[in-house]
């Protein structure tokens, strides 16, 4: 089954609201409607969601917008958190869940990742489920088991049609922000194991329809190594998503 490539920019804690207008406008101006061969999602900080959506709406852009985190409860006493109704109101349709930085620094667990994924699909939003091993796990030779356990935990309790709303991003922690990428063989091996796990949980047809992304120091100079891999359908991009030239070059490469 042909899967449409998908490139997602994770801006992390970068860009003020004013700067987010400049960056999203730069990306939108550069290509705008040419991008129907590649799905594009921008995930700015939550305070930038409104300005970025406004820019893209004004441009009638095909680019979609996502958050970097969400709480699973619709409202309540959760200081500092944002809710799914807030994302829907602002026009965000995607949300990153379980990024390794949140697992490491903000106590995100397999259990809370699953709660977030379930709440997002209940609202018909698209979770971007992040998985990936540390260097210690890779060196111990247990990467496949570790990552597929993360996938099973994140997707527990979902129906196939709900799982199909999500994408999975394989991001080896040792490759994030380090300039050191996985080899295409390493990335393909893990992404194939992720797809096999999804097939086991939800059936082959659903698994074949779902997109699996690679993330970790992806940039214009190395994207062409990853895109031909059978089970890699795009990228979750950090640093290179903060520059118009780099991000648009990545999207173009994914559409080749
Ligand atoms: O964590 C990432 C995207 O979510 C990857 O970040 P870098 O592309 O900066 O390595």
C-alpha cells in the first residue's frame, strides 16, 4: 500500500509567538499548495498555536498544526497543562505524545502516554506517538523488545480504526540533537519491528496504512538515506525544522 510521506516539525521550546509567525509564514510562502504529495505538520509551543494556525488559515495552506503535549482530562486543576478541547478550539489536529524529552524530564510514562493517545483518538485528533531507546538499551542489544513494548503500551485498548489515526515516530534517544543519526539499516530494522507489532495488534491492513517516521538529527544532508527505506514514511524533525531552508528542503526530499 502506498503511504503518503509525512514530515513533522517539532519546534520544541523554540520561537516566541512573534517568531512563530515569521517561521510559519516563511514555510507556507515557500511552497504552500505544492505540498500535496507530502503531508506537513508544524508543532510549535502551545503559546504559538494560535498565531501559527492564523498564518496558515490566511494562506489557505495545506500544512496542518499540532501540539507537543496534552493532558488526557478535558479540564480541571492541572496547573500548566493544556487540554484536548483547547487544541480543538485553536485548530490543532495533531499532538506529539511520549517524546523522550518528556519521558525523561517530565515523568511521562507508558501509562500516561496511553491515556493521552486514547483521549486524542476519542476526540478524532492524530497522536504522534514517540518511541525510542537509550544508548544503554542499544548497547545491551535489547532495542527491538524495548521499542515494541513501548508501542504495545501506547496503543493498548485501541480499536484498529482508532490506531489508524496515529503515526509512530521512532527516535533513538542517542540520535536526538546530537548530530549522530541511526544508520538507515538500524532505523529500518526498528521501524519494520514497529509495523509488525502494529500488525499483530490491529491487523496487517491497518499496520500497512499507518505511517512510521524516523527522528533524530534528520537534515537535508541525510534525508535521502532514510526515505527509500521500506518502513520509513517520513521524519519527525527538531533542529532542522527551525530553519525555512532546511525544513522545506526536507519536505521536498520526502516528495521525490
Ligand atoms: O527529537 C526530535 C524531534 O522530535 C529530533 O530532534 P533533532 O532533529 O534536533 O535531532
